[in-house]
């Protein structure tokens, strides 16, 4: 049976955990479009899900080559959203972690960290300039541009929300770099 | 030969990939082989393996076998250069073990006396 759940995540690690919890309950994640998750029935705990941020865009031949390699190893690409890709593997086939050494984990976290950082900066710059536009033209005759002001505030808020996953990823990278001094 | 001067320790993943590729294998077989050899201790992540294979091909320590074109699974095998790197690493590891065990023996000896 198909089941649709609407849910918005900023933190992909919470999202991954949620997908795995759903699979444990017998709901296998099948498809994604913005904030919309489609599930179908499965045996409880049949699949393990992992989310990855690709190095290149989804349609890039490099990415396609990577995806077909992953399929060979039993990691099935289930859905994607821009560069975010959702993999699943049958739990019966054993452990499923995309990356097993510190160096490749750092590389993955770095990609994610920069993505959050760039979007965060864009939101704040766009937000502040809209607030600025919104506050101009208040000369007694015109009452400014309230729409710009509201959009600006929303953008700045999104930017602030994105700071948290950015900072958490930054700390993860920092911790891994320390570990790397001692082991691989 | 600038390549042969490299002295760095190989990562565990690279060591076991080179070891596995003494006979031709595709990606998934490498993962399974390593898991079997280490009794499940080393479960190579497919993302890590993919990155390592690409880097090894670039360094020419391994090469892709293009014989089976219709097969989607690409097989890889170690090159001569890869073998010499692997042998160098084996020598380095033997030295580690020799030194480690000698120190252990010496410590035991001093405790008894």
C-alpha cells in the first residue's frame, strides 16, 4: 500500500534516521519530491537507507557512473533531489555505510558543509538587501515596501536556521581531523 | 622513476584493494573478498571503495580490464607498478611487526630478571 507523508527536514542526518525508523516499522521509502515522501510496504527492517550529497550534478556522467557502481554493490539509488541522493540496501546483505575511512568521511562532510554555508550566506545577503529595500521610501507619503521587508525577514530566518546544520557539520569535520592524526 | 620514491604508509583500504586485485575482480567482489579475509572486521564502504579505485587507476597502480565490453561490471587488476608498491608496503609492515615484537620480548626479559 502506498503512503504519502509530508515532512520538511533541514538536517539530512535526522532525515536518514527517520527513513530508517520508517523502514523498521515496515514502510519502505520509494520516492521524494520537495517535502513529500512516498512509502510502500516492506518487511519491517528490510532496508537500510543512506543519504549522500553527490560531488557532481545528478545528470553528470560522473554521477551516473558512480550510481551504477553503487548498484553493483547492492546499494540501490531510490530517489534524488538535486545533488542529494537516497540509497537503500537490503539489511540482510550486512553493514551499509557509504564511507568507511576518515578521509572519505571528511570529504563528504566538507561538501555538505560548503553547501549549507553557501546557501546560508545567500539567504542572509538576499534577506538583508530586501529588508533594506523594504525600509526605504518611508518618507511619510510612501510606507516603504512591506512585501520586500517580509521576504527579507523570511530569508534571514532561513539563513539562521541553516547555520545549525552548517555548524554541526563543521564540528564533525573538526573532530574527524583530530581523529585522523591518530588513525585512518 | 619518481613514483618509486613514495614512502608513505598505505591505508588499510588501499592495502586490501591491492591485495585483492592480484587477481582480476569487480568492485563488489573486492568488498566481499576484504570482508572475508578480515573476518568481517573491515567492511569497506562502497563510496570509499569507489574513490579509492579511481585514485588507484589514476596512479596506475591498478588498471581496468576492457575485455568484457558487454558486461556492465568493470573488472580491475593490479599493475607492475602496483605490485612494487605493495611489496614495498609488505616490507614496511614486516619491519613494524619485527620492531614491535622485539620490544615486547625485551620487556618480558627485563621483568623476569
